[in-house]
C-alpha cells in the first residue's frame, strides 16, 4: 500500500470561540502547530491562549478582522502556515476566499471552490441534483423572472408555496405564501431581504412542506472521490432558524430510510464534485418522504453528536483529507453506537426574548462525568464581546440509548453554573423535559407550538434563585462589579439538587 501523504506542519485557524478551540485541539493531537488569529476584542480570548502562536488581524468588527481576507492570508504567509481552517461562519463558505487560498498556495481546509460555488447557488444545486435523480421539493427550475411567472408557477405548484432566495440558506429571504394575494408582497419582501443579506435578489418558488423535520447527513469525501456518510443528525429543534438542540440518531428514521437517505447524501456530494467534510440537509415530511434541501459546505456547529455516535474525529478527518490523504473509513464499517444530544449555550436571555447578553463571565463550572463533552470558548473572568455570534459553548451528552442520554443531559444542565451573563440553560432543561421532545416527536414547529410563552412561566422560578446568586457573590472575594445572573430553573422550590444552591451555600460558608 502506498504510504499516505504527510500532514501539514502548521495550520492557521481563521475563527474564534469554541470552534477555534476545537480545531486547535485537533491540531495538537495530530502534532501540528496551530496559529490563532484575533481581533482587538479577542486579545484575551481562549483560542489565543491555546494556540502555539497568535496573530492580531485588526479591530473588533468582523469585516475588519475575521472576514478580512487579505489580513488572514497575510497572517498565514507570515507565520508559515500551509493551510487555513475556517471553522464555521465567517469565511467558511466564501468561494472567493477559497479561490484566493487556492491561488496563493495555502490549502483551504474545506471543499474546492467550484463545489463551494455550486452548492452556494440553491437554484443551480437543485438543477444538478434533480438531474442526478435526487428527490427535490417540487418547484421552479430557474430563478423567477417576474410576478407573472410566479403567479402561474404558484398555481401549478399549488398553495401554500415558499419564496426562497437563490443565494440564501438559514431562512433569510424566505416567505410562506398561502394564496395569490399574498404573493406580490412576499416576493418583494423576500427580494429585499435577499438583496441586503447576500447582495443578490434572485428568488424562486417551492411547494411549502408543512411541519417538516430537519434531518441532515454528515459526509466525508477525499480528494480522490471516495465518499462516506456518517449517518444523520436530527436538527428540528430550532427557534427562528437558530438550532438549539441536535441529536443523533434521529428518532424519525428506521434502518431502511436511513440507508436510503445516506446513499442519497453520498450521491449529492459526488454530483457536486465535493471534497472534505460537508452536510446534506433534507426535509422529511409527515408521510416520511424526504427531499434534498441544501448542502452545508463546512464543519457544522453540531458535528460533535456525529463524533460521539460514530467515534470518528471529523476535524482529524478534515485535516487528513486536506493534506491529500485517502479516506481510510469504509462505509460498511461505520456504525452508530448509542445516542448523543447537543445543547447550544448562547449568551442570550431566554426570559427576555432571547436578546444578546454580553458581559463578564464571573464564574464557570463546567459539567463533568461519563459521556459528557463540553466544547467551550470561554473561561471565568473573560468578557464576552458583543461583536460576534453569541455561541459560548456546547454541551453534549452521550449514552447507550436516547432516554439515558436525555437524563444525562438534564443532570449535566443541572450541574452547569455560569454566572455573570444570561444563558438559555433553564430553557434547555424545559426542552429536554418536554414530553413531545421526550417521545422523539418534535418537528420544526416544536418551540413555537410548545414553548412560546416560556419567558412568563420562567420568571417566578428565576426570582427565587436571584437572591441566592447575589448573596453568593456578595460573600465571595471577587472584587469585580457584576450584574447578578439569572439563575437556572434548578433553583426552584422543591427541587432535590441545585448546583446554584450548593454554590451559594458554599460561598456563604453554610
Ligand atoms: C422549507 C420549509 C418548508 N418547505 N422549504 C429553513 C431553513 C432553510 N435551510 C430551509 N428552511 C425551510 N425550508 C420548503 N419548501 C421549511 C423550512 C423551515 C425549517 C427547515 C429546517 C429547520 C427548521 C425550519 C424552520 C422553519 C422553516
């Protein structure tokens, strides 16, 4: 057997927060030097402390730092980095950046620029996938030319229809249209939103699928065209297109459907000429028909649940593939073992419309234990900047089966203490405890249908814990100014265990 290509010696990580930390950790494990980049707001950030080197790339606003291609490529040059890992967000799916890297001879750890461009154009991707025999949502074959065409197409498709942006993704520019009167305003609004979000107002129409599930398949493809899928993630628990809880396996699939969707996902990626790690998103309707939605051409936030059930380190695989190595994983050898659930910990206040909650982390106690993983970009004493995506950390629980994973997650959320800023931890507990979630029956409408009035119900519980939290810090030796954090629902009356109370008592010397 031919020996595998050598791995890179140094990688620049063009990101921040938990995902930069995640990638730096993988580099260390593979014996690769890592270079962090940071904006002025991130001088003291965790990813800078963990990397072998850290390079400043400009002022706090993303456009002047983490999105500034010239500065990032220059930083790679100066440090002698052979490759750039873009993480997620920022430049991860930017085909211009990918092409710049290709031209400059720095390896972009992700797909090639042609594949990135194809999957970024939803209309072109739909055309290519339909031709390859992949099931797509009934709808227009081309970008809409004008109102008249949309009127006649919508009649053909049948209401309700959905307006979508061709450059879109993540719900931007999307509108549901129930009848002909609504069509014109929806088109105009969708176009306006797409123009401002993507600089491209191309839109098209699709049949609207009601109450779908969002099921996505993780794929790895090497540069020689070998492709495997690593099964699915169920991502239906979302709030305004922001995922909150993800899991693997999906409670909605059986082995037959899983195999069919997995093979379709591989076909999507080979059709796109895709390489490295990527995800194929599907919608699953009430009758368990599945449709190709889009390709996420990056390492995703929720990748850990796949790692926990397959035992495959996706970042190691990304780096190996980008270095030119062949996939050693064989589809028939891959298995899902047990069940993993991820909760996203954002700096936001669930009792105040999920508004951002930046500020100083006064205290962080990470949950521990068998089957618990905490991917985290913060530490006690650090100030969470307001400039970026508010994701702070991800809590992942693995266990033999779904119910055990839920229980393990709840115990870990109870054990999680984060003071100084608001987090959705109490809200997450109510999601995991909810009978509809617990039965594995949640669709994309779950949060709206079952937890929309959550803030009101939670306020009382929060107040009960507030006094204890304040007392804990007045009694502590921290001389820093702070806002008392909203404590978790775990401090409610009658609860057997609360990490909050334990902390409060300890601080008070009880
Ligand atoms: C849809 C849909 C229903 N019908 N397309 C939302 C994000 C973007 N990637 C696609 N999305 C949707 N497309 C048709 N034809 C419903 C959604 C959708 C959704 C999809 C996945 C997860 C959560 C969602 C929440 C609302 C709407």
